[in-house]
């Protein structure tokens, strides 16, 4: 297995995520005003320059999975490398979606930053294509396939539809993966939590998960795009109320 392909692709995506984070900081989420960020102009150029490299990296990984999957799926160490790549991919994807949402909500500032180049739209098209190609392998590593290669029955899932309810908060874990987590079993893949961290604390406590289990299951990102750890004490959920998005998302998912 050309393991270096996945490592290099993960590095490419992590680097691009950092640039995307700088671009996202150009928008003040609270009041919709444009915020000046040091180096934001160079970030725009940097992101456009990386586009070709990003596409090439994703296409190379897609080809690798297609040609060497039979070898990969028999080796836990190789599956772990796949999970490291998907963590980087999930974080990158989240910031692409965030930037595209911001550009749509604040078109004047998006034009000031990017001109006629809607780089986020171009990246989303690429990601949608890659999502579709990679879904089989992603689901396998995520625990959705049994030893005979058949999809696991979803009747045994405690909370069907939970991953869809959490679309505004996290990416990367299916209903089955979330079910495994809530049953206090280790998951192969990590999701990316891009919602407020105090709402992540609420989610964890709602299902009786420890802070360590949450950090094992999710990657949490700071404003600079770097990974940070969730802390139940620092990220207290005392401000979550019946009007909070996470409360509404979990309202029908009562702990069993």
C-alpha cells in the first residue's frame, strides 16, 4: 500500500484548512460585519493556488482506495491510516461548507474578498464527487458493514436519524457510529464537531458520555483551524436552554 499517499493528502488538507479558517475569520459571524484579518489577502491567493493540489490529492486517494481496498480492509493498521485521512478530510470539508455559507450570506464582502472567484463553490463540487466515490470505504471503516460484507441492520440502532439531526453541529459519524459511541464502544473514525463547544458538552452529557469519550470521538477546532480539546468545565453547557439549536436537535432523542 502506498501509505504515503494518504499521509501527504492529510497534510495537504490540514494546511488548506488553516487557510480556510483565516478566510472564515474575515466574516464576523455575530453581526455580519466584515472583520479585517492579518494576511487575509494572501490567504485568498494561497487558497486558489492550493486548489489544483487539493483536487489531485483527493483523486489520488480515490484511486488508491479503488485499487487496493481488498488489501486495506484486512489490516487494522491500514484502516487506522484511512481514519487519520478522513479526520483531515472532515475538518477541511466543514470549513469549505462554512466559507460557502458565509459567502452566500454576505455576498458583498465575499466579492470584496474573492472577486468573481467562488473558490468555495468549486471545492464543494469536488467534495461532493469525492464523497460519492468514497462512501463505500468510509462506511466500511465507520462500522456499517458486517463480516460478510453486508450492511448492518439499522433496527438495532438506538437513535436512527441522529446524524441527520446533528448536521448543523458535526460531520463524519453515521447513525451506526454514533450508536457505537453512545454504547461506550470505541469508534474507528473520528467525526468533526464544528458547532459551539458548549453544545458539544450538552450533547455528551445528554447521552452520558465522558469528556474523554467525546475527545476520542470528535475533532474540535479552534478559530485558527488547529485542533483543540473539549473540556466540560471550560465549555460549560449552563447557557444551553430550550431555544438552543442543540436542545432542539436532541429533543426527540431521549437517553435510553
